[in-house]
């Protein structure tokens, strides 16, 4: 695409932006920083790298000068916009900080300082938008992958539309940083809740910690001793299309997403499909587990479901074992199931091996109490994960609104 045509298309995109914002080339905002390293063979250096999709910088293992060979390297300057020119089209962009002071970068990671009229973190946010990625792609001509290299002259000529007042840019960055902090705190909370649940499982499911009011003996039992039946499954013929246009949930390993209870599946089949194949319908309220690919993972089906050959439907004796307790026992036994699996590429366990699996079993009332605690922990984690997804969606929507000037920050606060 010719430079003139490219600029006119980009300007049309910016036509809806606020009139008091400026359209300018990046070269008017940024100044290249180039400080070559005189490599000393026996000196130790640390290089940096940049992850794609705006996931930040990382530090490589130390290397001696002689290990660098003939590579051209440059000192990393603090507070610079830095780009991996090979993967710029994949948003491999970042900002250098004091954590990178004294480190080096190859010629593939050019750096730019602000000339004073742009907030670098604002530009970084901009490049992480879909349109920002489009501009990085336009400045990276060539084929796919490593052939799409950022051309620095093209990058310098790239047109951006930014608030003319740098304080407005900074205010936008501050607002979005608040959302980033909220996301980080929520992620930390979820990680802590998962650690707490893991501690509960390791202690409650083994009897190391007993709940108040329970003192009965635990037994070590085989799965085969506490279940009434075990059903295998199958796959209806794929060449009969109407088999896969029914209303019966048909479970495969693709449906194993870590939830305790499941009401639906990705694919659905007809009753004819069940009758004309080895697939089985498992009545609701039972345990469905994977015995091939994803060993030990499973869920309790809350509606009648059919299963394929990689799954087993376990009908437990409810006078001996709680289905919810058995579900958590399978999670706890997951690593053991992986070790017992056989097969060179796709591991699986046969029915006899499955039935010989043993686990700790307290009296039925204690099973129910333990399962209730773990279910509560699961629901709490699920609630926080849904809240995290909502915060991320709100942040992404806010980015589009703020960086396009559709929503303006408070003018008084900016001034």
C-alpha cells in the first residue's frame, strides 16, 4: 500500500476522534535511543526479551561476552518504548523500567524515548488495541511469521491520534492502571483461594484433619466395592449427520473444564444415535470421569447425558458413598491415575484398573460434611473467576472508549 493512500485511510479512521486531539507521525513524538555495547569477552551480560500480546519484558539467563559472539547489542535505557521488530505485528511491545537497568538488548529490540509531548504508557496502551496492532502490521511488510519485520522508517511515519494535552494522556493511563491493579488483586485472591482449597483437600480427604463432631473410623476401599455399575460409551457414526442434531448432551474430554457440576456439553446427539452406537445415557446425579486423555478429571452430571468411549459413567451405592465426596476423591487421585495410565501417545486406564482404585472413605455423614466444605470453596472460586472475567471485559471496553476519545476524562482533573 502506498504511503499516501495508507495515511488517508488512517486519517479517515481518526475522523471521529475529538477535534482537540492531534494527528501526528510517531517520529514527531519519539526519539531513537542507541547506545552500543563494547562487548568484553569475559564479562557477564543479561539480555532481555519481549513477549507477544503485550505480556511484557523478560530477562534471559546471564551470558558471557564471548557467548554473545558477533551479535550487535545495545544498553537498555530506562523509560523507553521497546519493540521486538520480528514480532511487532504480534504486539511484542513494552516499556523498559529500572528492573532492566544495566541489561542489554540485540539490534532486534530498538528503543525510543518520548520527546516530551507523549506519555509512553499511553502509546503502549494504544498499540495493544486492535487498531494499534493493525498499524504495527502495516509497518511490518512481508509474509507470515519471521518475514514480517518492522521497518523503522515506516514506524516513524505511522500516524497516531492522541490528546494534545499530555496530562490527559497521563490521566487515561492512570485510570486504566487502576483497572489493571484490580485485575491483579483479583487474580491473587483467586490463586490464594485455590491454595486454600488444595490444603483442605489434602487434609480433609485423607483424614489428617477431622471436622468437629466426627470421630468414626475411616476405611480404605476399592471403587469396585462402592459402586453399583460402571458404563462405558461410544461415538455414533460421524457420517450420519442427523445423529448430531439432537438434544441429548454427548460428553467427550473436550467438555472437561474443571467444573464440579455440568448441565450441558459441546455436542448433542439424538436417541437414534445412542441406540445405534455403543454410547450410553448416564442418568443425572452420577459421576462421569475420563479414562483416556485427561485421566482422573470428571464431573457430576446434573441432567441425563450420553458419553463417548473416553469416558465412564460410575453409578455409586448411595448407602456407602456420597457422589460429591467421590468426585473430590477422583481429583485427589488424579496424579495416581496418570501414572497408572498406559499407552505410548494417549494414555488410558482399563475398567479393571479403574475398579481397583482405592481411596479413603469416612462414614457417610462425614463424607457429606467434607463435600459441602469443598463445594463451597469451589463456588467461591467460580464466583471470583466470573467477577475477574467481568472486570477484564469492562477494562477492554473502557480502553476502546478512552483511547478513541468517546469518553473523555474530567477536564478539571486534567487541568
